[in-house]
């Protein structure tokens, strides 16, 4: 966490920006996360009557991840335009598989403890797992998009 919060020197090993910028990212990431969580919950509960829990989780998480990555790219990290958007989404999908593993394992654990859990119980467990996944996602996206900024600055100087 110290590395994520600590501002670095341009071209150095730390994070560029200020502590204020870090907390602005956290705030904006949180807003996007809340909207994504609500969208995920609505999708999950809407599809739970038609799909098994694991498939439902995968599909809902995939849909909200694509939207979440686009929103964080623009709103949280201030990257606009279509240049590198596909690559950014691909990176978001790599992070998605890590986060999906966290939520998938939580569903497996719930099925072991309570094989007849309701969709609401599943959603509560998934929400807790998504909190863990969100922390992973923030650190990974922030690292990725700061890497993008360094590459972009280097290209503009050349």
C-alpha cells in the first residue's frame, strides 16, 4: 500500500503524482465501483432464476468489468480518446480473470457450507468477495494506467 500511495519522481520507480492525486483516484474509483456494484447486483438478481450461480457470476462480472474499465479509464485516470482503448480493455480483462477467481472461489466455498443458499445469500457473499477483488483491481489498474502515462509522455517527447 505504501508504494501505491507514495508519490515518485518522474522516471523513478515510485508513483507519479501527489497524495492528493492518489486520494482523488480512490474517490473516483469508489464512485465507479459503487455504480458497478449496483449494476452487478441488479444483473445478478435478474439472471439468477435462469442461470446457475457460477455462470451468472461470470457473465455479470464480465459485463460490468468492461463498463468499469472504460469508466475508470476516462473518469478515474483521465485517459480519453480511442487510442489504446482496446489494449486497455484487454488489460482490464486480464485483471478480470484474477477478480473472477476470487468471486468464483467464494461461491464454491458457499456451496460447500450451504448447498441450498438463496440468490440473496450468494449476492452477499459475492459482494464481500468483490470488495477484495476491487482492492486488487484498483492497485492493478493504477499501476497499468500510470505505466500508460509514462509511455505516452515518452512518445510525446520523442
